[in-house]
C-alpha cells in the first residue's frame, strides 16, 4: 500500500510537494480513519486467539502504524523538526520501557511480567495513532475531514450504547466474527437506580463514558462547521445530539464531569449566536431527558451528592492514597514497573496515582506532559483566531477533547483499558498536527 505522507521526495516535509499531482494511495487520514473505525466498531473483547490480549485488530493495526512511522522517519532525506507532542510521547515510551527494565531486575511474578509486557505492547500500538496523526495530516482540509469522520463514527458508537440502554441488552455477547475469539468475558449489563449502564463496544461503562465525553466536543464542532449549508445543517447535528444524549443517560459521574469540562473549554470559541443556540439546546435536552426518562435527573444529581457522604466509589479512591504512597516511597523515580501492579492488588481508579506506583515521578510527569504540551500549543494558536472561525472551532474542539481525556485519567485507570487511550492518543496527535499546520500557514 502506497502513501504520500512524509515521503523522501517531499519538499515541505509534510508528504506533498506544493503544486504537484496528488499521489495515488491511502494517506494518513485514511489510515487513521480505519484505525478509529476498527477500534470503536469491533468489540474490545474480540481478538485473534493465539495472540491473546495483544491480538485485537485495532491493536495490531496500531502497531503497524507505529512501525510505519518509524520506517518513514528513517527514510527521510530532509531534516525535520519533531513535533513537541511526538517528543512527549516518545519520552513516555522511554520512561515506561525503563521502568519495565528496572522491574526485571527484581524478583517478579510471572503474572506481573506478562501484564507488563502486554501493557508496553499496547502503549506502542497507541503511539502509532499519535505519531501518524501528528506528522501525517497534510492540510487543514484533511484535518477537518478526519475530525468529521471521528465525530460520525463516535456518534455511532454512542448510538449503540443508547440501544443497550433502551433494550437493556448488551448484544455484543451475541456477536460472532470469523477468526476472532472472546479474550475476556463481556461485561454484564448492570443497572444503577433501575437504568441500564451501557458500554457499547467498550470493555466497561466507565470506558464508554470517557470516550463519548472526549468525542462530544468534536461532534459539536462537526455540527457548527456545517451550519452554513442549510440543506444538511440539521443532519450534521445528529452526531452531537446522539452523543450528548448517551452521555446524559450514562449514569457515570466521570462522564458528566468530562462533558462539563468540554463545554466550558469550547464555549470561548463560539460566536454570540452559537452560544445562544447552545444554551437553548442544553435546556431542551434537559427537559427531554426529564420527561422521557423519569428519575434520571435525580440519578445524575445523586452521583454528585455522594461526594458529601463519600459513597463507596469515592471512598475507594480516597482510601487508595495511603497504599499508593507506600508503594511510591519504595521506588519513587521509576516505580515498580509499568503494568506490574495487578488489579487483584488494588484498583486505584486513578491513572495518575497508578503511574506513581508503576513508573514513579518520571512516569507521572511524562503522562501529564503528554497532553499539556499539545494543549499549550493549541492555546497559542487560538490567541490569534476569531470566534466562530473554522480554524478556531477545530482548535477549540481538539483542545477540549484532549483536556477531557487528560482529566478523565484522574477518575479511572484509563491505561488499563484498550479503547480510551487509543482514541485519546489519536486526538493528541491531531492537536500536534493542528499546531504544525497553523505554524506553517503563518510562515
């Protein structure tokens, strides 16, 4: 398969020569679109049997993209400045690898070693989406195209969750795909206050909620960017409507927090009329949920009322700190080893706390830098754009999605799931591409 991004014949380092014919073949946007579709559409429990946990089609495709990126970087004939998000991602991978090496220098259980190796393989797979997105998107048009595709596929993912909510049936446990086997049991469809907790094709409801919260800002941007086309403007708002409804019915505290953060960060990028319409739409949605799903509003408010009395979920997170600090004090620099803290020891429900235990202070800094670096890059670009413009909306949508994912890691151990980090890494890479393209257009 031939591609045209970052080819050794490129004069601008982005894979195309200005004014030259468009090369035939799949570009980075096409490859990333396939990655997103495979990751969100295929149930995460299905893998190629002999490969075990690393055998999910999306994982293998991500590894291929990682190797593909390195191959192109080695073949380039013109020196190129690496994007800051690329550097942050490679630093995280280096710290994770160092922590694994350190863990092998001590007595280690076979289960810990196996999970550690699998975790590092998964990290390499996620890197493929980030690196390819950061270096391979060649124009704002292609960036907008990929954002649109992610929004549409993400809304379909959310829509399947709504089907589970209404029917109170998982459905994925009845799916059979030739060549794939179930690696982990399908999560049983549980209920909270009588309402089904959907998980779509994800491993768990909390992962489902984190993904739709991340993608919601992009579905809103997708709708806004089509508002100038009267014949299709309402159709382009379907992804946002489906996604925000799925988030409202998720019965997940972390999802609601993510939605609020995303809305707050997206708000400054909107024009006056867009803010008015957004406020009205929010009010209408609240009324719709109140009327059609009696008791859901009370369920949502009860999720946050638990903070006062420390419900079991909140109490578990609070009680995890002393245990985490005891492990951290034994290996404060590189931790006990990436992926070595088995769930049976303790589930922290906080990726940053888990990072302190597994990768020490260097790992924590690396994870925070992974999303803070591209976010700061977008902030610098947004300062020179006007509210309501396409460039500002794209940047604000990517910024909001990246921050929602970063904050969400404080609410659950996100790297322990395959879908959330895979999609988040792609979004971080798109944030890097946005910064690169903005810088190039101003030169």
